[in-house]
C-alpha cells in the first residue's frame, strides 16, 4: 500500500506545471461535455411525474431522491444544469463581445475613453441583482427577461480589464511607429490591440460563466422568469423550501451541490487556461 | 489636505453623485416604461373586470399615464427632488417610509454580517499569507475559492435545514415571532431571528477579503524592509505587528467598504431564504408585483448606498494613508 502511494507521488512529480495544467483543462472539459450531452439526452419521460414513487430518499434507483410528484431529482438537476449552462454561454458570449467593443472604442480618443469609463462606473453603481430585477421587469417578466438581463450586465469587470490593457498598449513604441507611418486607428486596433486582447478575452469569457450561472440560479430562485415546471436549479431550490420542514433534505442539497461543482469546474478551467495562454498574469495566485 | 483641495474634492464627489443619480433615474425610468406590464392592471389586480373603460381612463389621467414618457419622467423627477418618491402600490404607504423601515431591518443584518466577515476574512488572510505555501494556506485558499462559487441562497437553505429543522435551535423564518406586537418583541428574540441570515451572509463575504489580504501580505513579506527586519531577527507576530499590519489593513478595509453592492445582493437572497422583512425582500416583491414607484425608489436608494460605500473606501485611503494624503 505504502509503496503504491510513493509511486503515485513520484508519477505526479513527473508532470510539470504545463502538463498538469493541460490535464486539468482536459479533465474539466470532459466533465462539462459529459454534463451537456447527458442533459441533452434526457427526454421529457425521465423527468415526468410518477406518483408511485414520490418523496423517496436517495437510493440506487434514484440517486438524488424524488420530489413530491415522484420526479427523479438527478434528471431534473442535470436538465437544470444544462439550462444554466446554455444561459451562461449566451451571457458570457454577449458580455465578451460588449467588453471587447467598448475597450477598443476607448482607445479611440480621450472623450471616448471617458464615456466608456463612465458607462462601466454606471453599471457597477447599482447592485447587480437589482439591475437584473429591473431588466426582468422591463422585459415583462418571463425567461426572455432573465436572459436579456444576464446577457447585458456581465461585461463591466471584463471591459475594465481590457481597457486597462489597451491603455497600456497605446503607450508601446510600435504603436507610436504605426501611427507615424499613417496607419489608421482601425488598422492599429486590428493588428496591435486585438492580438493582445485575445488571451484576456478567452480567459474572461470562461471566468464569466461562474458569475452568469450563479446569477441565473439566484434570479430564478427569487421567482423571476421561468415557470414553475421548468427544471432550473433556482426553481428546484425555491420549490424545495416548502418541503424543508418535513425533512426532505435531498431536494435542496443535491441540486445546489451539483451547481457548486459545475461552477468550481468552470473556475478551474478558466484559471488553468489562463496559466497556459497568459503566463504573465496567470502564474500568480 | 488643505481646505481648497478638500472643497474641490467634496464638490467633485457631489457632482459625480448627482450625475450618477440622474443617469440611473433616466435609465431605470426608461426601462420601466418599456415594460409591457400594464400598471393599471397590476394596481387593481383581480378586480380588473369590474373597472369600466371610463374609470380606467380616470385612473390613467390621475397617474399621468396619458402623458408622454418624457413628461412623466419630468414630473416624477420633480417630485423626487422634493423628497416625494410616490406611493407604493403593494404596501399602500409612501415609498420613502417603506424604504426607511425596511432598510433599518436590512442594515442590522448587513452591518452585522459586514463586520463579522471583515474580521474573519482579515484573520484568515493573514494566517494564509504568513504561512504561504503551507497546508494551512492551501486549506484557506481552497475554502475561499469554494465559497466564491457557492450560491448564497443554497448555503442559507443548508443552514436552515441544519440549525432550524434538524437541531431546532433557530426559528424557520420571519424577522419577528408571529402573533406578538412589533413593539413587544424583545431584543433577544430579534437577535435569534437575525442570527442565521447574518451567519450566511458573513460566511459568503469572507472570501474576497481573505484572498486580497493574503496577496497583499505576501507582497509585503517579499519587500526589502521586511527582509531587513528579518535580518535583525524579527519573526512571526512581532514582524507582522510592526511591519505588515498597517500596510495590509488599509487595502482590506477599503476593499470591504467597496463591496456594499455585493453585500446588498447577498442580503436580497438571504432575506428571501429566511423570509426576513428587509429591503431585499421588498425589491423582489416590487419586481414581481409590478410596484413601479417602489422599484424605482429602491434602485435610487441602493445606488446611493453603493456610492456611500465607495466614497468611504476612497476617503479611507485619502485620510489615513500618508502617501496619498500628501500627494493630494
């Protein structure tokens, strides 16, 4: 037994940081891919009502137990995570695009930069959840409102980061040379700024997921958007509140724990990709 | 800081706040008026069928809904400037009163959580930073990263299950016990109801301060003056007390002040889980129940709240840090 442990340790030491990073990326990608595929494969039958087996505690048959309508919680959780994931993709993608556009705009001139900074400050000056509620109300409630809200509100922190990067690049010598040579601002943005921003953008894109997913769960938990039948993690958890006092702990524990795991996996993925493609900023922490 | 600089600073901040509030009010008013939800219908609710078209028009005229959105905004903004935020549809009393009452409850919750999480986070950050790379450091770091990924409301649910349902130590909800007049509720009873939501909020709030303090302390420990102090033989707590603490406490306090927005976000969720009657619960109800005046009022109020936090963070640096104070 002891020999095996030391053997394992020796093998782990053989992997250098780069290899370990790559392994972590591969591992988390596989889990996430598995999650999406299994979520997509679940059909309506699997989360259907089965009054024969309601309120079952977790067992080999129903790993996460069943709820008061006999719906299998594992299937509902997987379905909910897939939904969170797809909303997360949308939110992260649109936020990354907005952040990139704004940061490139801020390189235009001083006025533009002031406007962008002001917009970032404006969005950060209202608590995020209040903004989400406001947008959800403006869209007249429903899933659409939640998605629009999540898509439009996650860019400020990334935009701030990218803007700082652009500002630093603007002082670089080769940018000055390009300007003297009469290159247009668009040319400079495309050939000098964009390549530098891509690593930040990719990492920022992935690290936006945890935020977006947690906010999606929070806002659906508060009762905005989705109808009660939709298996979203937030809705599952807010439903479980009614059954807490009767001791149905599995209704709240497993869905929330799965969400936590998914968020952590995204975090690991983002941090490791950062280590791999952005060694200047990624190696710390 | 001399007086003319100070006047300039204060004037600048007031100007910033005014422009911020103006922009936020225009944007949020625009958003609200975009909403397809009919304010008259949401006001009357189920009795809508009994309202004749004429009565409906009267209500619309009374609220000024027949005017253009710009006109509506101007009259609303005018009233707000005079201190009148309108009347809440859900609570049937003035928005300012509702916010005042609710915010007092939320403030107790948030202040308690803010102080506890600040202290615990700071201590954890110092512990991790002093022993960088050790098992304790890894444990604290892992704990903070896990916490940062934890949905606050789920943690609240777990606490509720564990402490209230399983152990039976705490009540399951509500800010005060049912069936007793508000004035008769004892302080002990209030604290008992405050405990779990405050605990949830503090546990969630620890991560940021701890990680930040850890990073700062590591930077300080790598500096020349610490190396010099170590060469003189200073170690452990003395070293931290003499050379570390002052340098890391300022950014930590400042960061903690700047986190008022997240604090409020956490309070919204915690109040929902523990049905604690605070401002967070009110904003959720306002959003779900289409209570436009209350929603707008809370948006403006929370903007002010976050601004105050950021201002305090800024002031802390300016007043206390001698390097920045002289630089002004």
